[in-house]
C-alpha cells in the first residue's frame, strides 16, 4: 500500500491555510479600524478641544515667532578676507552665548536679542578667480589633480579668494537698516590696521591712475608726431617707416595694456574706499522653510498623537494588569 499523500491534497491544504491567514489578517484590520473609529466617536468632544487648542497655540507661536532672512553682499579688500571671516565667526559665538552686551555696546546693534544667527559664505565665481591671473589658474589645476574640481572650487583655500561674499543673518523682527546692517558694516570696518592699509592703498591707486594717464598721453603725443612725420615724408623715405614698424607695434601694445589697466583701476577705485565694501543688501525675507508659519498645523497633529499614545498606553497597562494579577 502506498503511503504517499496525493499532491492535490497538499495543494488544497496550503490554499486553505493561506485563505485562513488572509481572513484572519483582514479581520484584525477590520477590528482595529472599528476600534479607531469608535475611539474618535466616543471622544469627539475631547478631540475637537485638543485640535482647537493645538491650532490656537500654533497660530500664536506663528504670529509671535517670526523669522526673517537678511543678506549683505560684500567684497573684502586689501587681503582682509580672513579678518572678515573671523569677525563673523566671533559674532556667531556671541549670539550663541547670548552676549547681548557685546552686540549692543561693541557692535552697536540696538536690538541684540532680535538677531538669531549670522554666517558668511563665498559667492563661487571661478571665471573671475582665474581671469587675468595665471597663478590662480595654475593653483586650481594643481589642486584638481588630486580630487574633484567641484570640491576644489568650494574648498576654503579657493573660495575665500573669490571677489564677493555673502553675509547672512537671521532676525525675529523687521530689519531696520540703521538698527542692524549699518552697525554690522561699521563693526567690520573698525580695524585700525586695515583702515591704515585702505588709506595707503586708495592713495596708491589714485597715483597709479594719474601716472598711467600721463604715460598714455605721452604715447598719444609720440603717435601723433609719428603720424605727422609719415605724412610729410617723401615716398623715398618709406624704408625708414618700415624699419621703425616693430617699435611702433610695441608702443601701440603698451597703450592698449595701459588703457585696459586704467579701466580695471577705475573700477577698483569704487570699492577701495572701504576695507569691507558693501555691494548690495537684501533684507526682511520672511522664512517659510522648515516649520516657520506652519506650527498651526503641526501642533494639532502633535497634541492628538500624544493624546492617542497616552490612551493606548493606559489600555495596554490595564490589559496586562488584568492578565497578570
């Protein structure tokens, strides 16, 4: 007699077990769903009170705890970039420690408690960094040999040498130019050492511009004199013109270089009146990221979740107590 169980019977038993498991699982879901709905039906008044209180409390905090982003674009002159970064880091340390006396008396911020955070970041501009600066281009090439070029461009060694930097600070009230921005810029430009360098650098730049103007004027006189000589020279003397052609090209190239240099120097003159020159400022950008302005929606859900957790914990405790005692 064969003792083997037919394959069809085995398949039927497996199907029956699976059906029972699915049925049991669905029954549990239905039971939990019913208990969940029954809980809210039985406690609907308390749930409405909790949701209403959470909404009101969140709305109050949204109105009270406002937050604004502020940005100042600056350019540090005369090698003052590390000085500027150290000043900003010092301010952030004072804000974290709550040193309102320093912020008010030393920096000059009239509402020191209103400023919550300050930081500085470079504005990446690789093209400006290597423009007419072969040594900077070679530096990037050298650093890029051992790593990703994108990481090199944001590396502190590279990024601190960019022309423009953004100082960002957060306040919990509307930023008044006189109350925040002006005192910050005055504080950044309070170094006696860099102020002395600024005066000398500004004067040297003015002298360089005047000297280049004088040289360009002399070159113009030479070119005008040469042009007059060519006009008055007979055709038999054309050989002299061609012999002097190389020197003439050098003079013209020198003038082109000086003219380009004058354009750059005059642009520098605009920002060289201060060590840390403010380029532009954007103030009072209301923060909408994170939970700012959304607490009226967060707190009702949070309070309801806490209430539900406490209820489930009590039910669990009663059940376990009943089983074990």
